[in-house]
C-alpha cells in the first residue's frame, strides 16, 4: 500500500500567492505564508477549502500514477498478451468513474464554501454601508440640533449688550455706568429702561489664554470683566448698540466716573460661545484678506471688504473657508449695517 502525505501546497487567492502548510503537531491547523513573508493562520472556512484542494490534488496525483503504471505495464507485456485499446479504455473508465464522482463532490464543496464566503462578505458590506448612511444621518441631525439650540440661545440675548474697557471699582453701580455711556453717545437712558446689569464672571487664566489674550502666566492682573446690560425695550437697545460708533474718540475720562484711564470704551452684542468663537475666526480672516469692516447684528456676523462692497453673512465656519479659497461668499440678504 502506498500512503501519500502532503504538508505543503501552493495556493493563489485574491491576487496573492501563498504557500499553505500544516504543522507537524496538528494537521488540522493550517497556516499560510505569502511571497512577501506575511504569515496568517487560516480560518475554519479557509481550512475546509484547503482540505478540499488537498483531496483534489491527491486524486489527480493518483490518476496520474494509475496512467503511468498502466502505460508501463502495457509496454512490458508480450505483444500477444497486450489488451486492445478499447479494453484499456473500458478498464480505465471503470476505475475513474468513482474518482470522477468524488471530484464532483469536492468541486461542489469548494464552490459552496466560496459562495458562503461571498454571501457573508456581501452581507457585511451591506451592513457597513447601512451603518455609514445612518451615521451620516445622525451627524446631520446633531449638527442641525446644535445650530437650532445656538440660535435659540442667541435670540434670548437680543435685549443684551456688553460694555467693555471700563476698570472695575469697588461699590460701583453698573446701571449708572450704562446710563453715562448712553449719555456719551447721545442715547438717553433711565434706570427704568434697564432690566438688569452686572459684571460678567472674571476670567481664569485658562479662559484668557483660550481667547488669545497676551497676558503672561504669572500675571494676576487681567482686564476688567465686561458689563452686561439688559434693556426693557429692544428698540432702545438697538439705538444704544448702533450709536457705538460715537465712542471712537472717547475714553474712560469722558465718563466722569472719577476713573483716570485713557482706555477706549467698546459696546458689543452678548454672543453665545459658539458665535464668539466664530467671530474670533472671522477677525483673523478679515485681517488675512484685508477686509475693512466686521460687525454683528442680532448675533449674526457680517464682513465687508470696503464701503462699496456688499456685506456677506458668516453663519458657519465653512463660510470662512469659502472666503479663504476664492475670496467671495454670496451676499447676505438683507444687508444690515453696523
């Protein structure tokens, strides 16, 4: 009896060449080494396919051996005892019939394994595509919710303004400061026009650094917190905010508060943190692209190259990216002035 035992097989799959082999300890465990030296342990399904290939290879080897023996035996027989070609064909057919049947079963098994793997791959690809689509949909919903929440928060601040640049004093009256600033810019205000006013919380050093301040790490003197003022009537608030241009040549000395400082006074809208960050980015783009004007109106940010150019609204960071790429964004409509 001749026993054939194989430990090595050359195999080509997915445009990669492998030498597939078994370990001496366990022939049920198969591994593969690619031509570039990569080593992988085959899965159970791959192992089943390899076994089928080994059986097919063994069968072909057996057929080749039978043919070789038949030719050899026939050539050594006396001419009178040689069987006819028809007898040889009949004998060979009878011997090969079970082998053909076995080969058909093996090929069917390999084909079934391939189809199972392909079906599993198609299922995984379909699931991955579905998850990607769902993730994109959820990301879009999240972005919409964040934008809606930011708009609602900004709308709740429409009656607010911030006054900055005024040093903080002990026992100060912030409403009185707001009234004096209004007098300085030609807007008459009484205490009854103001709902509430106070200093914003002091910034920590971390907040100052995040906003780009030039304060040093060992300094304890940061700029005074802004004064936030809420008006009773939005119409008065808008007049107060639009009159801020009259502060360009004014300083703290002009307030007659007993404060001695040449600091400038500024009036700005009370922006949400998202809009503050967007305004900060807009200031940088304005400087890089040499835009002359930048302002906000009800929380929306506007840029204008010069007095002859249309105003453009900056609603999100991608608008700034468009400006940086080609220097233009569709003009806003309407175009409020600062």
